[in-house]
C-alpha cells in the first residue's frame, strides 16, 4: 500500500491537513508521495 497525495500549493486545506496525513502515514509505515497538481494535470484528470 502507498499514499499518493495530489495537492495544490495554494490550497489552505492542504497546508493544514497534509502534515497530519504525513504523520499518520509515517506511524503506519505507509510510503507517501506528493504530486503538485499544476505539474500533474494528467494524473488529476484520471481521478
């Protein structure tokens, strides 16, 4: 299992919530990767 986060740097919800998600994934031992939305529009379109 892995966690893929598709996020926009300008989004306030991302700024507040991603640190909590990072910590939960770290404690769980789940690898986490962040993709910046503007750089990965093709991935965003898939989901």
